[in-house]
């Protein structure tokens, strides 16, 4: 089965590229910073539905920064920051 899958050079290259893409995708998921699961921040600001994404993101970021300053939320952390414990 595997020998048939990798029987031609084109299939071998495709298999290597697919494996590399899987490694990159899973690596980026692992390294992406996350917020504490108990911290859910809504913008609390009026943002029109047709507002640019940057404007909505800025409103959420301002609200998160305020929650962080108030001590309600913790800072971003690595997804698997406590593997050693």
C-alpha cells in the first residue's frame, strides 16, 4: 500500500509536501498565544456591522487592555505553558 503511494517521484514530493504542511499547521497551532479560559472580553462599544475589521478589533483590544490593567484577565500565554508540572 505505502510502496504504491510512493511509487513515482511526483507522488513522493506530494507526500513530503503534505507532511511538511501538516507539521507547520500543527506547530503554529501549538505556538499560537491564547488567553486564560476564564477571561472573555466583549468590546462594550457600539461598532456598526459594516465597520472595518480593524475598527472592531481595536475596540476589543482596548477593552482587553482595560481588563488586563484592572486585573480581571491574565496576559496571553503559550498554549502548553505548563507541560513540565
